[in-house]
C-alpha cells in the first residue's frame, strides 16, 4: 500500500524543487497511471513517502510547439495529446498511430509521455515511436537557486527495466524531436489480448522517399518489448538507404531484425511477429511516402 504524509498539487517548478530539497524521500507523480497500480497491487510492497508531488498542474511542463523543423513538447503531454494535438498530428503522426494502441480513452487522458519514459517498462509503447523521431529528452534540476538543464538522446536515457539516467531531485522538463512532414509512418503492436494490452512486440517506422522515388532518403525503425530496452535498428536502416529497394530486400531486412529479440519468454513467437511487423511497417510507411510496394507473397489488390 502507498501511504504519504502530504500530497502537494504543485503550481510551479520552484514549488516542486522546494519540496524535493526539503523532503528528499518524495515522489513525483503526473498522471498516476503507473504509480497507483505499482503501489496499490503491492508490487512495490508497502511504500511510505514523506511527500507525493503531483506535477500535473505545473505550467512549465505543459507545452507543444513547432520550432522550424523541430517539435518541442512538455513532460505533461498526454497520450491523448498524441492523438488530438494538431501540431503532433501533422508533424509527428507516428505518435498518434502509437496512441491508438495505448490503453483506453480514460488512461490516455491521464498518462503522460514523461511518466511512460521514466517508468522505463520494456513494454512502454511510446518509446519506439519517440526513437523513430530522434527524440531528445530535456532534464532539469535546481542548483544554487538556478534551474539547470541537460539534454540527451532518449536512446541513452533508458538504461533497462525501470532504470533511467534521471538523477535524484531531477525532473523531466520535456522532449524535442524531428518533424516528419512529408514522411510516411507506421506503428505496430501486439499483446495477449485486443484491448488494454501490454505489448509483446511494438515498433515504429518513419520513412522519406528520395525525389527519384526509387530509393529511400531517410528511414528509421524503432522496436520495443523484445528486450530490456527499446532500440533503433541503425544497421538495417543503412542497408535500406544504400541498396535498391525491392520487396525481397525488405523481407530480408525484416528477417534480420528478428536477431534483435532478447526476451527469454515467448522468444519464437516474438521473432515471428517482429519479422512480419517490420516488413509490413516498412512497406506501409514507404507506400504512404509515395513508393509503391507490396510485401513478399502479397497480391496487389489495386494498382
Ligand atoms: C489500465 C492501464 C493500461 C495501460 N496501458 C498502457 C499501454 O497500452 N501502453 C503503455 O506504454 N503503458 C500503459 N500503461 C502504463 C501507463 O499508463 C503509462 O506508462 C503512462 O504513460 C505513465 O504516465 P503517468 O503520467 O501516469 O505516470 P505516473 O504514474 O504519474 O509516473 C510514472 C513515473 O514517472 C515519474 N515521472 C512522471 N513525470 C515526471 C517528470 N516530469 N519528471 C520526472 N519523473 C516523472 C514518476 O515519478 C514515476 O516514477 C497502462 C496503465 C494502466 C493503469
């Protein structure tokens, strides 16, 4: 059970840092969709905190803005924002494709992107999509009265299940990622059941076709739930950007992607699913981006 001496609905960053300085045994909470099940179902045993600091009303953590070819969004951006915010829908549609698979309407309204990333579940759904956007995480702490910021690629931030580079008394301020206007994108997920499901495999692809239309200018593949940390498949991306694109090459790439499965449970199943997901997602993203392809063995239904 989770117990605490005080619950603070913080109204500013300074208020959050004041409490963290005064009571280090405090816990940050945003949407509470991870923390409450963690404590309530006894997964963490009995936890007593001096303070629970609810940061969901801190205005500095809630923003979504376009800066040239970059998008900035705050820690408190919700998964529902992925679906409904016009900037994200236009410039990072892979996030809304991911959100469709994420929990249900109620949870999506509460669940924040910072919570999903800091929780660092190997099955976290936002990570593959965020990695495909080259996302950088912005962290802040207060030193001698001043807010100090550091940034790092999201890929470096997540170290393992429930392990990140977040330091004590540090907060996630927000994220920055690439706009993928004029790219195609796809997101795939499977789990044990159809809804409210924990991923067994999840993945994202974003792709831009070169003007000549026969080759790929940029492609990024993020995978999750098949090992302790989410990954980018850089070597396979490079092959796709340097070789002639055929359905056969995409199938070979997809088969090679299955070597990335590290989870010990349901390994054969995960490998098979990953091959099919990678193939389908690449074909789908390239089709959206203007290159017409089919999957190996798949009949073309229309020209
Ligand atoms: C029914 C149900 C279904 C779910 N379905 C999915 C799903 O389909 N896919 C999926 O990936 N997840 C799912 N989840 C898990 C959860 O909803 C997500 O991980 C969510 O994004 C967590 O965000 P939150 O704001 O609720 O985090 P919280 O529970 O508030 O916090 C989670 C962690 O992040 C830390 N934290 C939050 N904000 C900050 C910040 N600004 N700075 C530093 N630390 C911070 C907290 O201290 C805590 O350690 C589900 C949960 C439930 C209950």
